[in-house]
């Protein structure tokens, strides 16, 4: 009996922490990657665990057949898991995000409660009171539960979600719970156990590993071109019929760029990148942190003096997106472009001997979870160490003035350009129109000049937009935004863009 109780304790821990990882992915999508998503999931789980443990204690005193009771609870939890993708699919619609969010909170609490009820039960089943070794027996049940909990977050959150969608993973965990519950209920003869295990395995094997029930209703009113789901979340490409924009990249349901390098109609505002060609005479090595849909890396390859472009992307799913779009797919085969799947900050630390003339980060929104790793003073110091003399860091502030103050605390010169794109260097950055025009005329893509004579005349084109760029200092930016507070330096410790001045608090 004790071995079976240990196994249940391990598997319940595995399923519980695995579900927590799944819910975190769902909440990150619904909330657009806001930093409190994980904390909210954790709070709901802990509340459910506390309540469930109390109910489990009551059941242990009320019922004698704990195997049967535990099996019923586990089976109910399993069927609830299986229904989750379909419940969210029904509720997660374009005009009912808050309602869906509320339903998800209730579901988390219910599931955490059901799984927590099992914990006191397996302790009773796995504790040997007769020989007086209660402490030893309890510790073993805890030990197996901790092993399961660790494996759940690592196996499901870190491995399986690269091969199985979130929707399918909910269904599979539900089937595992139903199978375990059935094993607890039935009389444990060799034939019955074998039959249940075989039937459970067949059902799990028949599950489509790539269903997207959870997000289907979110996409139903959109023209979705591509969809990729992995352990980092969901990437999808949509068209905006209202504004006529195509191939808009969304990472976890938040804007992450446009797959477009058309210089005549610069909807991607690549003028922010071309400004580097206008102000740096002859860059030879460049680093891109955050490839996303590949447009910026593709445009950067037009700089004729560049010999090497190292591009870092943490989510390999973007490479699958890039492969399907001929406009940017050449970056995957360009001999001078090296793409690494890694965390940008970690990669810089591991390759601190490499020096670059240009470092480009088209950073995501300053309020999203984890963005401090790219915007903090500590990150600026790391980047500065990787720049050659006269090298330039260009990154997207997403209009957070605090990022400019942070850059100025590390670099001698830092300026605010179009749409809050920041250019920082230890050398003065000057935009001379004559020099800029000469440099822009040298840009070549696919063996042809990037800017035709016609495109140079377009008001919406990247050429003119680059030449009229104004580089502002911190004081001018503060006046522009009429800030009623002092700008602050972002550090790894204060994380102000994520919490203090997040999405709602400017």
C-alpha cells in the first residue's frame, strides 16, 4: 500500500505543478505577458491548496475507504482538466476577456483544491502508524511529492510544451489523472490494473498533440496566417483588414513587429534602423538581440560594410515563422548572418570577448514580464562592454523616458529618436543630412540599391523619414511628455518599468 501511495504522491505533485505551468502560459496570453501573471496563478493555487488540504483532512476522518474516495476526487479532477480547453475556448472571445479571465481564476482554484484533497489522503495511506515510524513515513510521502512537483515544472513546462500544445497538454494531464483515479477505485488485480493502464495509454496516444482549442476563438475573427506554440508561449501572424497591414507578428497576443521591409511604405518604421547607417560611417560587425519576425535583421543585412551579423533569439518558434515568409527567409541562409537560440543577456556574458560596432534591440514593451533584463542599467553595462570604440547601441524604449535616463547613466551620449527609439554611445552621434544621404544611397539588398529614386521621394518611405529624424535629449523628452515626476534609472533590483511604472502607471 505504501508504495502505491508514494507513486500517487509523486504523480499528483507532477500533475499539479505541470498544470501550474500550463495556467501560467494561458494567463500570460490573456494578460499580454504582464509581470503579475505568474504571481496571480500562484496565489490562486495556494488558496486552492489550503482549502483542499482542509477538505482532505475532513474526508480522512469521515471515510474509511480512502482509496475509493481519493480515486473519485482524482477522476473528477481529470475530467475537469480534459474540459478546460473547451471551456476556455467557449469563454475566450474578443469581447469577453474579463469574463474568461474570471472563469480561469475559478478553474484554477477548483483544480488546485481537488489535487490538494489528495495530499492528506496519500499521507494516511502511506503512513505506517503500527510500527511507530510516523515521522519517517510522512517524510517519504513528502519526498516523493517534491520529486513529482519538480519533475512537473521541468518536464511539462520546460520540455513537453515544445512538442505538445497547451490545449493538448491539459487533455493529457486530465487523462493521466483519470487513469490514476481509476487505479485507486478498482480492485487491484493484475488483470484490472493492466486493463486500466492499457486503456489510459491508448486514450493518451490518440490525443492530437497540436490542437489549439484554447486560442481558437481569439483567432476566429482574425486573418491568421501562421501559428506557432511552444514552451515560450504563442506566436501568431495576422492581417489587419481595417488598416490594410499584413503579416503583423504577435507574441503571446501582444504586438511584436511586422514582417515587412518595403522601403517605399515604411509601415515597420525601419527608418529607426537605417538611421544607424546614416550616423555610423562603416560598421563591420553587428549584433541583433531579438530576431522576432526577422524584418530588422533582414534590413540590417543591406548595410554594405557589415561583414558579420550575430542575431540572438530566445524563442526558436520565430525561425519557423521566418521560413514561411520569403521576404525575410533569406536571413536563414545568409553566410554573414549567424542566428543563435539563446537569451540575449546570457549570450553576451558568455561571449564577452566579441565586440560590435552596432548592437540593435527592437525591445518589446517596457511593461512586459522580464523586460528589465534588457532595459536595466546592469544590462547597459554589459552591452557597453561589447561595443567597439565609436560603437552604437540602438534599442526600443517603447516610449518609456526612464530608459533614456538609464542609458545616459552608462553612456556619455544617449538620444531619443523616432517613436522613442534610443541611440547610445560613448561617441557623439550627429545626423548630418549630406553624410546621411550618401550613406543611405549605399545600402544594397539582393544586389540592388535599397532605395530607388522613386522611393526617395515618398513621404511615407523610410528614406525621407530617416533624414527628418530628430534626436532629443532627456530634458526635451520630459517636456514632450509633461511628466509630473522625476525620471528614474532602471535596475535589476527596482524593475520599475514592469511594476512601479507598468502598463497603467506612467
